[in-house]
């Protein structure tokens, strides 16, 4: 996969996990971190800042590791991949987070759309 696609997918998975963590783990201590993106042993000069609880941080770093190791030149969606690399129990966690955050993201966009029109 191209570097730009890797960066985009890394940001996307972080965004979705951050939304989930902010909503579901409001009362759990979170730690600010910075991840320097590397892909195929190359520094991409892109940093991702995140503020996640320890559980969500583990999920994010696991997803990031799997994204780094994706063997496909044209990366398919993970759920459509013929050879999934996620362990089943980890896949279930990530799928739950992506579904929840995707729905939240849609609601946020709708809310912004309607609020902008009423102003």
C-alpha cells in the first residue's frame, strides 16, 4: 500500500478508537501519547497524538501493528480480506469499536449539518 494510504488508515483507526474511548471510558484515566508513524521500516514524518485509556491504547497499537504488516499492495477492507491477520477475539473488539464510532461519526456529521443550516 502507498504511504499516503497507510497514513490515512492509521489516522482513521485512531479517530474511531478515540471516539469510542471518549464516549465509553469517560471516567477512566487516559494517557496522552504520540506515535511517530513508520511503514516498511521508513519514517513517515507524521505524528499521531492520542489520549486513550490503557485498554483502548492496546487495541490501537495492535491495529497499527496489523496495518504495518498488511501484505497487500492494494489493501482491501479487513472484513473482506481473504486472509485476515487479526486474531478472532481482537477482530471482534475492533469491529465493535468501528461500528459504534461509525454510527457516532454519522450522528456528529448530521448534527453539524443541521446546526449549520439553522445559523
